[in-house]
C-alpha cells in the first residue's frame, strides 16, 4: 500500500505563528576576553526585536 501523505504535505498544513530569531549576546569574562551566548527566541511580530533582553 502506497504512502498517502508525505512529510512535505504535513509541513504545509502546519500554520506558523510568529517569527524565530537567533539572539547572540557578548559577555565579558574575567580574563578580559568575550564569550558569546546564543539562543533562539520566538516572537509574535518582527517589530518586537528591539525589546529582547
């Protein structure tokens, strides 16, 4: 029996709300160098990017 639904069909049905944004913060370490913290944040609107802490 053939497969009725493909992964592409499933992904098209899912409606995405919001935008995923990658946030990178530079943190100064005691030695004087910098460490970078990365995380993904989901926002409702792209205009709210400036409000991320």
